[in-house]
C-alpha cells in the first residue's frame, strides 16, 4: 500500500490488500483544528472518521457534523454498486473496494479512482483553508459514457470524542431550491448545509437509519464500537467526462460556503501548497521533505474557539496561533508545541507564525508555568507540566537564531525572569529548585508532570517524581539561555546571578546522575519515599547532550550515546525503555489500561529521533551521512498509517507497527527538521537557518 496505489481491475482483490485499504488513513485539515479523515477503503473504523469535523467556538470545540457519504453507482441495467464497505453487527459487509483501482495524494489531497464497465470514475476531496467546508468532486475521467451516482449523507452529530454509540436524535431538514439544511433538534449546533455544484442533483427524501456499524479500531482499543447513523435521503446526479459534480457540505453561512467554485477551491489550495514549498526552499528537499512540509502545515492552526484570545490579540495588532499535537484526538499542548515549533515553522519558513505561537503561549504564563494542554471546547488551559515551560526557552532560542527578533525578546524577558523566579522559589506541583544542590525537583501525587505522562484510573504509570534527568537538562539549558539574553540586554548583575544557578546545577548533575554500573545516566535521582535513584535505561538522558547547552560533561557523551544507540534506537525512533528492563512492554495494544501500561515502557516514539541525531552530530560532527541514515525508516512509513504523515508511536519490536495517533506534530516536526539540517550539511551549505526564506534556485 502506498500513496500511489494502483491495481489492475482484472486482478483479484486479495485479503491482504483489503486489509491495507481499510487500515491506511487519509487526513485533510482546515487550519482551524477541523478536518476530514477516513480510510482509503471508505470504511469508518474510528470515532473520528468523517467528511466534516468542524472547529466550533467554545463550548463545542471540534464537532462531528458529517459522518459519511454512502455512494452507489447505478449501472445501465439498474444494478446498484456500492463504492465502499462498512461492516455491521449483523455481519453485513457490502464490499465495494473491488472497484477501487487507485488512490493517491495530489499536493496532500486525496484522490480515489474506481473502474467499472469500462468507465473510470475519479473522486477527489478538498477542504478550503480556514473554512468548515468540504468539497467532494466526482468525474468520469476515462470512457465515453456517463454514470448515475447516488450519494447518501449519513450523520450522527456529536462531540469530537463522544462515543460512536451516542444515540441518534431527531433532525429537521429545511429545503430551499437546491440548498439543504440539516439541523439537530434541541441543539445549538449550526446546521449542516448541503448542496451540489456542477451537474444538477435531485434529492429523494428517504429517511434511513443504518444500525450497528462496527468501528474496528475502536473495538481493538477497548472502546464503544457499535454505532448508528441517520440519513434524510440521497442525492442522484449524472457524472460524465464533460462535467464534474461536486457535493458541498459546510457549517459556514451560505455566502461563505459558496464563495468558491469547486475548481477555485482546488486551485486555491494547490497554490497555497505551492507557496509552502517556496517558503521552505524545496531545492534542498527530496520528495519525502515535500510531503513532510505539507504534513507540517496540518498542525499549525488558529484556535478560533477561544474568542477572548482572538479579540485580545487582534486589539494589539497580533494574531493567535497554536499547534494541534496530533490527529485525531489531541488538542494543543504546550510541550508538544514548543518541541514542534522549530520543525513545523522555522524549518518551513514560517517565522511570523512562530512568533504568533510564542506570544500566544506567553500570554498564558501563570505562576511560572505555561499550560500543559487546552481541553476540547475550553478556553482555560491545564498547567500540570514540569517541562513545557522549559521547552518554551528552547523554542524561543531557535526562533531568535533564525530571526534575531530583539523586540519579541525584550517583550518576553520579564516573563522569562518571572518563570525562573517561580522555579527557584517553588511553584505548583512541587516544582522547585533544591537549595542543597541546585537541581530541579518536580512531582506531586496523582499528577504526571513529565512527557512520560500516562495515567489511567488514577494510576500514574511512570510518575518519575524527584529530580528527572531531562528536566534538569532543560533547566540548565534555560538558565544558560536566559543568562545570554540578559547579557545582550546589558543586565550584567542579573546575568551573573543566573549563571551561578546554572553552574551549580551542572556541577551537581554530573556528580549525581552518572550511573557507573550501567555506563549511562540515572533517569531520576532522589525519588521520594526513600526509593533512591532510578537506573532504568530510558531515552531521556539523550537531552543531556542534545540541547544547545549540554549539561553532561563532554567526556561522557560518547558512552551515553552508545548505550542509547545499542539499547533504544530503532528505525522509527527511540524506545521509551530498554529491552530487558523489568517493566519493558514490547507491544502497544489491548484496552486503555494495557496500552497506557506500555505507553512509556518500551513503546517507540518517533520524535525522539530528533534529539538523538542532534546528540550524534555533537559526538561525531563529521559523520553526517550516518545521521541522515537514521531517518530512512520513515520513508516507507510515509506511505502507510496516515498517508503523507508520521504516527505518534510504534511497537518496540519488529515490524514496529505504527500505533497511537496516525499523524503527530512532533513526529513530523523532528523528522522534517533533521532531514533539512542533515541534507543542508551534506550539500556543503550551512544548516537550515541560512536557507529558510530563500527563493527557489
């Protein structure tokens, strides 16, 4: 299975191909947090699959509006052929994928090809940028005849994460000429507006409920997996080689939904994608980089639901931006945003949006912390994180390296001092500097504060309370960065004070974290309740080398890197725990409790390849080609899971099956960043800072 899937219609459709078609997903986003997504086969397998998941203002947040389009071709002899399949509890699985002979992405947009009776029907989909609208276009691209198409919209409007078993409630349908509005009774949701452009369509009222659809992925994950969909009827339209027929669905006003013709919508998105490549300087990129540039674009969004923030920013002549951590279920998370910022925006020439993101999160700083995440449909963030705020310093430094934006730095400097002050004095969740050694402590019962944050039924799987290795690497890095910024601002006395804290932290770190028996670093020291030091071999130690200001003394870099390479490195990232450790879990599957038990206990995380490559190039600065080789495993992956993107996690053992979110911001960001940087070095030019914003040669 790949993004250019082709099959001879005369060849039998094997079970393996059917499985791949059903497991491989596509994703199109709208820059507001909304999206359309599904499987290549058309089967709904996740609660998040649908043609229109709209980004609505709080308190709604993202909302499932249009779940499915049930498509039938009516042949000249009256035979009705379904183009997709969807299993039901009764065992029915009308298999239509035997007619699917092609699937590809054109500039990141999905295109399906169906062949039947010597006709080739093409279906393509586009979501206009910053609109809650979707266009689905059908056209006969080969053959001399036309085909009769029936398209039945099927709905169960519900909250983004509401289970598929949510009961179908009554809907009202209003028709005015060729415009149809479907509204959920008793709800303040906007109506689903539907119409056709191109060939005229006839609507037949035919109320129908499809019972007990089986959502395979939800079933495998231990969630509710049977659900009903309701339809008011179906559209009938003739599709021919000469004319396109386009179904339009939207929650925007009619004037907005119909502002673009289907061709204009397609061309506008194509032009936007072309500009993204120009800004990112595609001369240094391979085909994989171009796919990743378009994938990166899917995560940068305008959080329109938070209206107060939008009003505040615009009053100051600013804009708000944030980063969706992963599709389908994540919202914007502080940690993920700061880690992803360089790859998503700076490596792609989007420095202005990077500044918007930094200012957006700076607004939310409270008691020395930035939010860990924003719950769906909420305006207020949750602050239970020990590292997101420290990653903010890292993201700001990478932005400053690229732009030298002294105005933004001057604006943020008081807030950065406030953050450090709160950490020195102590803030929420027992986050504080130990006065005895200068190391940063974090941890509070019932809270998971590091990036290893799995929690289920009150069980914090990897608490890591105490002095965690990457938390102190990040703390030292933040102190060094702040010292430099203060010196640039001629605030020497304050800089000297920060430098003293940094030096003390580094000295204590190198004294306390070296695990002599293993030849690597403790993961946590001074655990509470007399648990002592945690010697589990985890990837967190790589940050002691990879950051701009490495806290680990250089004489131990190679030893630590070697252990990480030998025990944790895979073709698709780093394991979260080394094989052989007592809690090691080779596979991430089963119900929620089983998955969370494995989430950071062996499961591979793609984003960790970035800091590993950074560390590699510090230890072996001339061995760039090997560093580039660590990315090769992602090439095939771009053609599976979510086509054109990179998954959140993978099983810890071969074949390293992708798991979790099928499209994850920091996975894409770190792989893209490393692709661009290593290839820039290989070509003899400077790393990406000198390339961003240049014209195409």
